[in-house]
C-alpha cells in the first residue's frame, strides 16, 4: 500500500495495491473546515462538549493537545469530571487517544456503543477492559500497544464482528475469542491458547456456523490448533500465517501445507477475493512444493527463502496480485512468473534482480509493477512487454540513472515512483524521460518510513520531492478555497450517509471506501480493518 497526496487540496490518500482509495487524510485548513462542519451537523464532538448527548460519534483526547482539533476549551479537566453518573448517551462510536489518565475507562459508560476505537490510547491498561463485556452491542473493537492480555469475559460480546489487535502486545489468544458467534475479522499476530487441545475439543470451541472471513494472522508453531481449525472455517477469505524458526519444525510443516492446500482448493468454487500471506521468517518455504495444482487465489504474498518457485504458484487460477519478498529467486524462477497472464499487480522485494528478464508479450495484463531492491541493477524489460503498464515503482535509494529502463516502450504509463533519497542527477534524468513520453507520466517520490527496518517489511509513503522537507504553509486563493470546501463537504456527506465512522484523531482520517476484509490490508496487514456500520 502506498500513499499519495495533493498539496493544493490538502488531502492525502492511502491506496491498496489495486489502486482503490481506502482512506484519505486532510491537512491544515481543510481539516479544520471538515471538523467544524461535522460538529455543527451533530456528527462528531468531544466528550467535553456540554451538548454531547445529541451526538452519535464522540472522542476523548489528551486535553493538552485539544487546540490541534480547533477546540477552544478554557479548562483542562478530564472527561470524567464533566460526566454525571446518571447521564444517558446516544453515542454509537467512541474514539479515545493520547494520554487521558482515568478517562481511559470511560467507554464502559456508553451502553449503546457499536464501535470502540482505543488503538491510539497511550495509557490504557489491561484492567480498564475488565467491564468491556457489559457493552454487548459492540461490533468493532481495536486496542493499542499498551494492552498485554484480553479478559476472559470477552466471550460475552456476542455481537462482535471485528477485533483488531495488530498494535497490541498480545501474543496468546484466548480460546474464547474464536467461539464468538458473529466474529468475521480477527487481526493481529498471535498463537492459540497455551494448552494443546485435541481436535475434538477444538471443534467444540467454534460456533455451529463459523463466520470468520479474515484471519490475519497467527503463528504456526508446535500447537497446530489454528491450522486444524482452518478446515472448519468455511467462510475464510483472507489468511496470514507466520512460520517462526522455532515453530516451523517437522511436526508443523505437514499441517501448514495441508491447511494452505485446502484453503486454496476451496477457492475453486468462488471467483471473489481470496488472499493468502505466508511469512517463513528464517526458515525455508520449500514445503510449498508439495501443494498440488488447480487452486484458486486472487492474492498471494510470500516472504522468506525459496530454493525454487513452487509449481502451484504459476498455475493459480485468477491470481491478480503477487508479492515476493526476500525469496532469493533468480533467473528462470522469476521468468516463470510471466505465465501469470491475468496478473494485475506484481511486487518484488529482493537484493538483486539483474537476472530477471521480461520479454516481448510477458505479463499482458499487468498494470502496476513495484521493484524494491538493494543494488541499482534492475530487470531487463524488452519492447512489447507490459503493454498495459500504468504505474512503475523503482524503489532504490542508490539509483543513479535510468538503469536500462525505457519508459517509451509503455504507451499507457501514467506514473513513475522513485525513492525520495535518489540523487539529483537521477531525478533530472527520469523527469527528462517523462517529458519525452507521449503521455508525460508523473514522476513521484516515496519516502521509506523506517530506514532501519528490514528490507522485506519496508513501507513507503508519499514525499514532496527527492529531498525530504518540512511542511510549509500554503496560501489558497478564494476560488481554490471555495472549490475545496465544496469537495470536502461532499466527502463528509458521503461518510454520514454510510453511517460508518472511525474518527482517528477526530476526523483527521476520513473513510471514503471500505476495503474487502476489512481489508486488504489486511495488508500488508496490511493493509486495515474498518469499523462496521454504527447502527
């Protein structure tokens, strides 16, 4: 997933690999206008607002940072100081973020809550969740990095559909969670329980009709519970599995292979989204060679060493998205990817791609190609290859020139994205090549979020230019301002009509479309789960 932005409108957006906009984020005056417009329409407000009982969407924020939201409070009391014990709330969603002290437990007083977002609450403790089971209307819950354990009584949240634990420190998932009757999206990285239960005991934990669609994800270890239960999760659409060095032993590998085989073969009866992500860690992924052909996946992500490309990959029906990271594949193995004639998105994160040759007629449907490499030696792309390529991302900070890439071969090209740390000379060369192209594609720059992060898990966001600069103020003309206000009012109305709101930092992030999952992101984890309708 990448981020694009428009400095004139003050709006940046997060896009999934299929280019669909998942969320947009406003800045400056646009953010202020949207916030005040939403508050004046009784859409969202702070818990400190005396008229809070009229609103369905509330937030609690650190008082010290209230000015960033345009809230002119003359006091710094906590939210609990302003709430009487007998007060009734209509709120259907609540977001708490920052350091809010005792207000972190205020959510237990909102009996009608459907959406509870605690992902950005910095001082939430395990004890604050002890009464969460009383909010039995909850459909969406997200927790942050200060949570280490879930309460056992979470099994009483029978309406819960999405549980997002990706930012938490929870590594052991209570068995009670998978028994929730309406749970559809389970996000995080965890193992199942501490006990090694028999299959007959595990089956009793699942509801009669398991509705789980997203399981992203779990760690495969000596406890094969999740792998065995996958066979009984008939509605699964998205799965992510981590094979840790201590877990991917001889006992676990057959279970992993069998679970992946069944998940991929069950997809033959469908034509919709079916996504699988496997992370081998420091282990070898050659056990995938035992998987038979004739499977269906729409998206496949493999991270870890492979001695050969598993044969089932090139025979996948309907594969439109493929990501390979740190596989060390070279030569013929990479060239065999050209058999995927319906592939729309290809991402390769490798140390060296010099042996990858893309010939005339290869990848006839590919729209987006992303290459993340250590050395500035790119694949050889022949004339007539990638005829419908729209986006080309070449992410290598040491890129010094065009590296043999001839963008004039690609008539449909609309954008070229480079690492923001590339040299000025390289920037000039790419911009010159873009000006000579008939479609004059845009040259964009992406900034690596954490340069110290492992190359295989690196992420990029939009940058203003090749040299990162601090934000500067932008002056809008009256005409531009009027146009932008109208555009943003349309966005607000769209959000209101869908009755879906996850007010991260009080409308700094506005949902404009809901990814499949809850996403596809499930992206990378990616990628993100969105709140369900707050009815």
